[in-house]
């Protein structure tokens, strides 16, 4: 087995972020795993072309893009919206989901205790959406949403927003 085909060592895995949720969270948006810009900034959806903050701004009627990062998170929580990723750690070069290797998923066992009001889960893109059945079986209302990533250009912002609006109903 060549060095490049060996599985990554556990200590070489990239680590994701803690969930942004509280006891009042009703909606949870689950992404796949932070991209390079997000890991560098230590912020969810930090890539300037990612449409996540614009989409959520349109959904809640507040300009999240203009706010400092911590205020964005506080505003989402005020609106009972949480953010997390399905993958806790993985090996990956670059930011594409297709490059994710050795993925270790987050442990959702305590999700109902941490966020007892949680009823709806939106999956930001197809990679995150692979976990949808697990959450639907657990009794959550689930939505696989078009990715907010700049790499997903098959839909316009307006088309994505029309689908994302469904999670707010």
C-alpha cells in the first residue's frame, strides 16, 4: 500500500465546530463540514461567496451579513435557529464535500436534551442530506435544502431561497 492510499492517521483529521443551539432552538440547519475559509476563520460559513448568511437574512428579515459573527449567531438563536454540521472530523484537502475522507459523524444522542424544542432539521446540501433518514426516523420534520456553497451553481439565489423558505413554515 502506497503512502497516499493509506487511511489518514486520527491525529491528522480536521475538526469541526461545536453546535450553535440552545433549549429554545426549533430549527437546526446541518451542513456537511466547514470549508477551508471557515476553518481558518473558525466561523460557520465564512467564505464570502457562500450564500448561507444571505439566505438566513432573507428568511428572518434581518441583515445577518452586516453583523459581527457572534451577533449573527445570537440573532439566529433569538429566532430559534441553530447551526451545526453532520461531520465532526474528517480528512480533506480543499473545501469540496467530494474530497471528504474518513468522516466521523457528530453524536446526536443528546440533541433532544440540548434542544428540547427542536422539531425541524434542514440539511444544507446533498452531503449533509445523506443523514436525513436518520433524523426523519427519530421524528423530526426534515428538509434537504439546495447547498448554499458557491460550488453549487445549478440554482440561482432566488431559486434556493424559494426552497429554503419551506423550513420556516
